[in-house]
């Protein structure tokens, strides 16, 4: 793997569509500024929570950029011929798209930060209430957004290469189907593994639970009259780590394999 | 060197393009690939480029399996496609962005070729006409220094003066170690630049060395008195025939005539040109 080639691939891809990059950044900046202004006016000048509105904006941008543009040069035969035959290994080409897809979120954080500056400028000029806090692209809110992006990345990145047309609709359709299957599967698995235990425990509560009573399932789930508590144990920590690794590994690896198998 | 061994390709289970295709093309040649519509010329180009995988057999280009898409192969293999979608940037910006991938890229030659083809380097590639785009890609391809250049219908979209310019440029810039494979329907566009030809029909392909061919077959104008006639047709009312066997004074063999013979009398032609293959 040659990092210089990866760098040149990123430059070639971004340099091939300079107008689109500028247009997308400009649109994001405008929309984010408008959203900040509306949120500030709507909350009578006491707006300070960026995670929510920028989270939605980030999801939208992620779908647009990751889903539609990540591998778009490989999706049409006329342009794919040129890109597939560039002197770089399949891994270098895949990696350049992978890295570029993370540049999107960094640019997004900088752009929304600028949008809060622009919103403040407009608030000051037109006297639309209190100034909004400046969004720190390296602060806690930015970290929350970054985490959100990292979590949705494997799925959208894979769908971008797997589906040639309308990747966003198809990925959400496939995800919904997967979730339904997973819910049924988990339900039947829980019934199979813990069904007897749950039934036995339930017999202790012939009527509605009182607030002080606790129904324990295994040593990681407690159902009370008022709430449900999930206790973290070494097993659940291990299981969640494995599931997380499988989630990231599976979709990233599958995206590479799919890219490697791409034919015209 | 390009080698195809027992190559087969099919689109879906019942749509075989070709089967058992075996062919060897030596390095440093200008080769025309001729065949009727649908015999798989573009498919062959795609297989040589590694854009698709054969359903059976093997492809070897410069000792590489093209489907592995290795960097070293693509530094030495360039494809000029029949149609391409170029980015909305200027020709000069394109050269700057994409030439870095080719270690042997010759910038002065590229500039010289663009000037020769009258391609405005500052103009956006998307604003160029089909012919201009084609000329740009040909100039870029010749400047990459690739040892194998594949061209799929390179003269499509070129006007008559540009076709002549294309031929002159290819002749002037092809190096000794460079192999050109030109796939086309327009036989006349190629005659002056190729030194060998691959002819394809349903199920078979053969490489003919045009310099060697007059020792095996002859083109005869008028009535044929001796030898086996492989193919004959009327031109301006006079018969022209392709006859098995050499001639004391070898004549140039018309590519169109050879092509028609290949299609209409494949066994006879092969028996005349490659008797050692037992055909």
C-alpha cells in the first residue's frame, strides 16, 4: 500500500468535481445558518443545544454524501473504466474512498461552526434576540456528532458500493427488513434461553408489580414496577464489544470485497 | 506480450460470447482487432483490461492477470474507451491530477500532441466535442508511456482530417516496445498503421502478421489461372480473388478482402495460412 497514491487518488476524486464540493459546502452552510437562526428565534434567544439539530443535519449530509457520492465514479461504465484502470491497487482505491468519506464529517463540523458565526452576525445586524453560542468543532458536541457519524458510517458506506442506484432508499429498506428479522430472531432466542426462567419468575408476581418488587432475569436485567435496568456485567461488556467489532468489521470488509469484485 | 488461453466468456448462462479462444500477440506490434458486430471485440478489450473476468480460460497481459488489477500492470496498460465520461475540469487540470499515476508520463509530448490535435488545454473537458474528447484521451494515452495501449473504436467521432492526423500521430509516437491494439469496424482507418490483425468470428480468433501473409496467400486481380481460390468478389466489374499460396511478387492484401474471406471461408483460409495448426 502506497500512501502517496492514496493521497493522489483523494486529490483526483475531489479535484474532478470541484463545483459539486463547493456547492455542497455552500448549501450545508446556508441551511445550517438558517436552522440555527430559526432555532434561536423559536427558543426566544435561549437556544444552546446543538447536538439535536446538527445531529439531524449530519444524518442528512451523511446519507447524501456517503450514500450518493462515495463511489459514484465507479457506478457508471463510462467513468468507471477510467477509475478502475488507474494505476493503484484495489485496496488503495477503496481506502481513498474510505478516508474521503471521513473528510465529510470534518468539513461538516467546520461548516456548522461557521454557520453559528454567520447566524450571530445576522442576529447582531438585525437585532433578532440574544447571540447563539459559537459551535466548537473540537468540543463535546462535535464529539457526539462524530460518534453518531462513525456509527452510521459502516452501513451507509457499504450500501454506497453495494447498491448502484438509489442507495439511500435501498439501504433503509434493507435495514428495516434486517431489524424486523433480528427482532423476531432475538425474541425467539430469549424465549428459548430464558423462557422457563421468565415464566418461573413471573409466577411470583400473580398481580401487578409493586414499586418495591424486582424481577431479575439472569444477572443483567432487572424489571421493577417503575423501570427496567440493564446491569453491565463482564459478559454483556464482552458481548457488546464483539457485536460492535462484528458490525464495523462486517460492513467495512464487505464494502472492500464488493469493491474488489466490481465489474463492468 | 498478450496471451489468451482457451478463453471463454458468457453473459448469463445461455449468452456465450466466445469459447475456447486462444491467441498470442507478440510485443511491439500495432494490431487491429476486426470482427462483425456482436462477436465480442469490446468484450475482449474488457477482458484484456481486467474490467471483467473470463468465465473460463486465462488472460495474460505483460505476464500479469489483468483481473487482479495490479498497479504495475495499469502503469503499463491504458485503455482508450469508445465513450468516456470525463470530469468537468480543464484538460490541463486533468493532466495534472491524473498524470501522477503514470511514472513514465511524458509532459512535453502531451503538450505537443494537444497542440497538434488543436485541443484547447484551458477548456473544460465536458465542453469539448466528441472528437476533441477523443483526441484528448488519445494524446493522454500516448503520453503515459504504457507498453500496451488498447483503443476501442478510436476513430469514431473524428472527422476526416482528424482521422489522418490520428494515423500520423500513432505512427510517429509508437515506440518499439509499445503494443497497440485497435478495435474498430472501420477497416480503412487502420490500414496504414497496423502491422498485424486479429480477426474474430463466432467462436474463433486468429492473429495474422500482415508482413508474413503474402507468403501464404495472394490477392489476384482478374481471372485466376492457378491455385485454390479462397474468396472472390467483384470490384468495379472485375473479379478480385484471394488465392492460397505465395506469389513471386507479393501483393498488398486488402484487409476488407481478408476479413470477408475469414468470415465466409474460415477453414480454407486457416488451411492456407496456418497449415501447421491442422485447420
